[in-house]
């Protein structure tokens, strides 16, 4: 996990392990802009000492520092698009190219 970013940054797989460069503010009161009120929760599944799956779960800060997980129709896709656009690696290049941003 990266440190100190007040909004979600990109991610990549490095050495076979997921790297999240910024997850945003999970419990913080910077809700005056979309960038500082939107973040990701890193859901990571482990088996023994290996990472089996890692995925970003987007949320938004509402009601005085209360995180609320986003659903696709409630802004999840917009939050994930920003994260994927800043992400490194061939998995994300293919994603960007399919959406005309490659």
C-alpha cells in the first residue's frame, strides 16, 4: 500500500504481488471534493503466504466521514475508471485500449 495519498492512485502487479499506490481517505473528513471523498478498499484474498486475488472496492465518504461502498450505478465505474487509467501493467493497457484511451 502506498502512503499519504488523499485520493486513490493507480495499482500494478510487481513481482507477482499487487501494489496499491494510494487508497484514499477511508476515515477522514476531506469530503469537499470528489477526489478526496472517493477511495478504494483493497480486498485481498490470501491462501497460506500467497495472494490469490486482489481487487479495488470503491467507496465514497458521506455524512461526516462515513465510508459507503459504491455500486456500479452509484459511481463505482467512474471511480474504477480513474484508478485503472493511472495503473501500470499490460492488464490495464488492454483495459485502456478497449475504451479508446490506450
